[in-house]
C-alpha cells in the first residue's frame, strides 16, 4: 500500500511503523510512551500531507527532500511545526491534546497556552457552535471533511477547510480526533473577486449589446445602464441624468427607487450644493460617504430630501465620452454609510465611458437624421423656387434671350444666397445678404435696421427680392446714373398674428420714374414670393415694402 503514496507521506508512515515496533518491543513504561507519542506525531504529519494532496496542492507543505532529512534525524515535531497546515489532536471531552505551532499562531497564542484547555475557551462560543455538529459526527467514528467560515474569538472570521479523522485506542474505541485544517480565506476571497469581476464584465457586455440593438429605444438602454450601475456599486437605488447643453442643467431621465419629492427637487440640477451638481462643476466623481456630516449637504435643503428617501451615502460619476465631453451623470445611492472600493469605482468608470459613448453616438445619429431631413427639405424648397423663377421668367412675351439672361441672373442670386447659408449653420444675417447682393454699390447704399438672423427659406426669398430690386435699379433706377442712392431699412413689429419683419427699399436721385405700362416678369416673381408687397413708382424714386412673418431664432 505504501508504494502508491508520495515520497514524503511514505517516509512518515514508515517512521510511524518503526516507532510502534519500538514501543511494543520495549518494557520500560516511560520509553514505551515516548515511542507511542512519536508514532502519533508521524501519523499526524502523514495525514496532513494526504490532505494537502487531496486539495490539489492548493497549499504546499515542506518539500520531500526536507522531509527525508528530518526523518533521518528522527524529528517529527520539527516537521509538524514547520508545515503550514494547522494540525490538532483533540480528546472526546472536547479539549486540545496537541496543537501545531502554525495553528497556535493563527489563534494568536502559543501551543503551551492551548494544550489541555477546552476548545470553546480557546476559539470562542460562536466559532465552537460552527464546528460542533462536525465534531459530534467524527466522535461517532466517521471521517468528516467540511469547509466553513469560522468566527474565531480575537481573530475574526476565517474560511477554513477541515478534515477530521477519528482517533481510536487499541480497543477501537474513539478517544478523540485528529484535525487537519487549511486556512483558505485568501483563496476563497480571490475566487470570489474573480467571479465578481467576471460577473461585472458580463454585465458590461450585456449593456454594450443592448446599446447596439437597432430596435432598442434610448429609454431601454438608459435603464439598462442605470440598473448595471446600481448592481456594480451594490447600491439601493440610483438615477441617471443627461446634460442639457443649452441650459447647462442635468435632467433626470431614468431612476430606480425614488419618490415624487426627490424627483421634483432634483428635476433640474445646476452646479449647486448637491453631489451631482458638484461632480458636474468639477467634471469628476464626487463621493459622499455620509450625508449627515458631508459639507455638501449639512444645513442644505437637499439633505432633508435625501434623508427622507432613506439615503445616507451617494456617489455621482460623470458620463465622460472618449472625446472628453460630459454628457450626463449616473448617481448611486445607499441606505447606509458607504465609501466605494477601487474595484467598484473601476467598473463604474468603465460603465460611465460606455454610456457616454453610446449617448454621444446616438446624438450624432439623430443629428445626421435631422441634417438629412433638412437637406431634403431645403432641396425641395430650392426646386420649388427654381420652378417658380422659370415659370415667371419664360411665361411672358419677353424675347428668349432677355428671358434667359434674367433667368441666369436670378439663379446666380439664389446660388449666392445658398452658398452663404450652407457656409454658416443654415441661417443668414439680413445685413450680410444686403452686402452680398449690393457690394459693388456699397458707397451708394444706406442700411438701417437691427441685427436679424433669417432661416434658410427667409434668406432665399429676401435674396430674390434684393436681386430683382437691384437689377431694376441698375437698368432703370437709382443705380443707372452716378448720383442715385438707395436706403434699405427693416424693423420688427408685433401685431395680433405675432411678430413680423418689415423691409423697405427706397431709391433717390435716380432718373425720373415712369409707371410701367405692364408688370414685368420681375414684378410678377416678386409678387408671387411676397403677396402683400407694395411697389410705388414715385417720380422721385421707386420704393418697395414687404412684410413677412418672423419667429426669432435662438
């Protein structure tokens, strides 16, 4: 049987057998007891090595060469006290008969302070109650192996792996047991951390997959992100806010566990006396481990709101994208004092970056869709304007060459306006349009009016108006001689229908004005664009006044 054992176990059992042979061969009682104790020590050491090998070498004892050296000098106690195993031999009256030095050190005592004392006195009632059912079983003659978290008196909770073997006398009666014990606390904690980290990474993966599902709504993804934050932080509740860049405020868009007073109070948060507000201002995480004592909340109305919700700690983490933009905030709330560990903060940071990049990507997608709709809308409007220009240019009795020249001029005016609009943000200032169309005559133009920003449709229409009036002035009016001048003025008015923009064109010092016998295609086009346009052919100079609805742009 010994051939199947490892070298160190085989050597220990051989030495135990030799000690028994000497004990049985010697008649002197004291010497006989000495050899029997040596047999016990070698057998105990052999069992400890067997336990270590059954645990897949999770904890190593002395290597075989050192065991062999110790065997040669016949010193089993040296080996027992050198091994990292925690070894004990206990009696049926629940007292320690032997304790290895490693076990004694774990208990914070020396072996001499332990041997002979009741187990419960040494390890405490709570720890004793944990192992008592297994002790009762080994005293019935069963080999017992178990693992438990034992809260040792003066030491604290440790995760221990126990193997109990019955200790029988020569008649086969159980007189106690031998315990081989391994402290696996650090190993189990490491395993728990690994499992927890794997769970956290799986959670982050699930969030990422959800955010990539084409049919997933923003709300579904936001709640998936929030639930992940609460889980990763081990929090009781939480909320997610998005940053409104126009107002600089955080707005709650997802929440778990809060009542109406809290949601109303924190509905819109600026850089104020709250964890999320301070985190927004600093663009970095804010940790409040105790709402009762934190300067961020003491004597502030926000403290009462949090306490009424049962919140005693909060962690606010900004959602910062890969581009460095703060797009929102995720806050986790706790019902007791809490300071997050590095692992918790690490995974919250990963989640925050993931969430920020998702939100930034969705915003870019929405902006792209909006731009596509705007391009389509503008294209349709532009085609309609070109169609109207062509209709009014070529539908009269004007010679084809003259009509072609007028048509090209109008298209060029429209093109200049659209180039200017697209070079900005889709808008145009009214004074810029005047400069654009009348730049060659700038010294003879007087402009008077407030700063007005037009949308694309308004800019196109007014560009055509300025082009027609300027073309007519160059051919027949104030710009056809050296002395003529033009005054262009505009103002905003308020009537029952809302705000209106009034534009007036007034020519002076040009040739005498004659009322045309019939309306030309320029006039027809102008009337088609501005139905209420008023054209006056005063002898002193042509004047034109138009009015159009106006909603100011932000």
